[in-house]
C-alpha cells in the first residue's frame, strides 16, 4: 500500500500538475522564476517565466485538509481507499479509522497555542510556506511551535504591518530523530549524543 501511494502521488503530480513552460536551451547563467496563479508576473513573455498549475487539494474522510504535499503525516497503512479526481484536482482519501484525527486549521492552532496580540500570521509547516488559508493539520501530529515577530527580521522591521511567523514542526520520522539527539559543538569536533529523555 505504501509503494502504491508513493507511485500514485508522484505520477499524478508530475504528469498532470507540474507542467512547466519549456525553454529552448538550458542555460546555467540564468535563474528561472515561477509565479503561482495569484501572482502577476511583470513579463509573461520572458523565457524564464514558468506558470505553475494550482496545487492538488486533498480530502481525508470528507474533510478538506489542504494541499496534498502537506499531508506527509498520514500513515499509508491507515488508508482504506485512495481516489484521484483529475478533473477537479482532488485526491480523496478514506481512512480505516475516520475518527482518529483531530484536524485544526492553522488559525485554530494559533488561537489555541500562541499568545500574541498580532492578528496576522505567516505559517510554515516543516519549513514549507503555507499559502492555503484552509490548510488543516492533525493536532496530534504537531511536535513543536516556534513563534517569531516580524520585527525580529531586518527586512520587516520598518514596515507598518506587524505579524507573527509561526513555524510548526511535525512529528515526522526525520523530525523525531532530530529531537532525540543533542548536538555538542566545540572548536574542533562535533558529536551527536542520543537524548534519552525524548
């Protein structure tokens, strides 16, 4: 089931929703810039312009949870059915235990866990910028939340709009492995020691 899920996601994303405008030559001295549908490019005729299609939306047990790329926490062994609707750019997943998840929107996560007077927030999940305001995450899958004020960044310091940058780290295998180790750095050597308390 796991192999099928990986192959299905890869082929569906690459073949249908990652079509890029091809260029006549691959030049190493140019930088390709892509614009999503909500962004107006100053020059759509530029050879470096790439138009990206809207992301594939995912539904788990009839709940819209957001973009397919942001549901890596879903264990393939928990999936009962996996259906692809190419016309509407949707992936419909039914799990074996529908009541096993407690999905929260990112705004609900902010309201529940973050103490801040700023009404606006920019969200990142595992260092990926989240643009979908309807994005949801399973509350049990949250490992940690790091909050930074926009004032702490030099590029935002003098702007009138103040907001929070909320970085959510999930309980992925990679993140759990990092959390279970302690890094000790010296002048000449670096060691990794298992953190037995985690």
